[in-house]
């Protein structure tokens, strides 16, 4: 296949937002079935519809050449993809030469096996999705997942030198009584914590209205125990951070429903089948796979330009009232959040 033209032609959408952050889903498969993320019984893509790791790497080369400074690898669960560390090494070669950061979001179940290799390949920071530390509650949220390998994976990540941020989806009636203790645990462990409002993506067999917990309410409760002070810290994504009085932990808030963060969106998402979604909350996309396989990088360039023109001003996430059960049909696991 053609090598990408290394001239930087830029990535700016129709609203003038500079796109510097690409999230790449390397697989739609996952070894857990979190209730807010996917249905219990899922049909996954056949192998021939999924980009090869070499194809993902070449497309990553192109986006870096056009100005992407940060790449996050996601899934599904990225660490279930065979030879995933080879891809991390391949993309990681750009670090310091066009790419500022390469990160990963994982559920942690296979982190113990890969933590050292990820660090050696250039990853310095990871997000680990963990909605409860209680084994029974964890099993409920993940539909029978085992928390023990996750805890082992977190220990391995610390030992390898990886900075860890815990991502916790706030779920009314499920884990709202655990948020303060999760914050305290993260402080003890040296992790940061980001709380996330549940988003209406895909039919999961669950009523999200029942479990939607506005983070405005969570913050009110946390402030009964600790003063929260907004800080300028950013990690490239939508999280807005707070210092917590008396703690070293940074608390992030991702609030797509109570405080829309789209005005300064700097992100695109590429699925494992080569579709570029300009917004997590819209179905509009461009399909790079066929063009790439038939015409290489040159055929992909105008499709990326089209994606930039189509990027919407904001999502339209709503929960409750007359809002549909899902804002879009695809599950969170398809685009990796």
C-alpha cells in the first residue's frame, strides 16, 4: 500500500475546531458485557470486515501526518485483539515525531499480561473502566465478570510505571453509594478518577432512565465531604478536572447530558472496520475501508476532508421523557466511547 504523504494538510472542521485527537477502536469484541455498554447477546463482526493491524497502523500514520497529536486505542476491549502490542509499538514509533501521546482504554481483565509491554512500547498513561470494587456488584454490572484479574492488572500497571485513571460510570441504584469510597481508594492507590454520565448508545436490554445519575447530584454529595476546586488540567478528552481538598487525586467529570462539552471538541473516532464517526452521538460517518483497500492513502484523503465538513456542532443525547431509548443504534463498544 502507498505510504502516507507526510505533508501536514491539517484537520479543521467546518466550525473551525482543530482535530488533534483520534480514538481508534481496534476490535468490537469484549470479554465483559457491561449493562450500559452492550447487550448480553452480541453479534460481532466477521474477521474479513475488520481492519488488519497493518491497515490500522497505516491509517494512523496518515492521521498523524495530517496533525493528530494524540491517539487512544479502545475497543470493545483492545487487549483481546491478538498481537495488539505489535500495533502499539508500530504507532508508538511516532512519539516525539508528530505524536505527543499514545494511550489506551481497557477494562483491565488482561492488563496484567500486557502492562510492561505497553510501557515499553511508549504508553505512559491508561484509563481503566471500573464501576465498582465490590465483587458481586462488579459481576452484576458486567454480567458475570470477575473483578480479581482487574485488580491484578491495576497492580501490574502501577509496577510497570503506567499512570492510571479509573473511569466510573455513575449509575443510580447501582453504584451511587460507592462513589465517595472509590474516590478515597483512588487517592490511596495514586490513581485519578473520572466519573461519567451514562449515554444512550445502542439497545442494551436495560432501561437507562432507571439508572441515569446526573453528575450535578454526585458533585453536591461529594462536596458534603470535600471541597472541589476546578483546575486547568486537561488530558485531551472531554473530562473537566477538579482538585479534591485533602487528597492528591484529580477528579474528572464527563457530563454529556448535564453540561454539554461539544463546543471545543477536538476528536474523531475510527472503528475497527474503518468507519470514521465525527460524533459519538450521531450516525453520520464515512467509510475508509473500501477506499483504502482499493486505492490506498490517496483514496482516503478526500473522505477525511468530507468527514471534517460533516462534523456536527454537538450531539443530541437525551434520557427520559420522550427521548428514544438509544440516540444511535450502534453500541458503545463499536466506537469505543
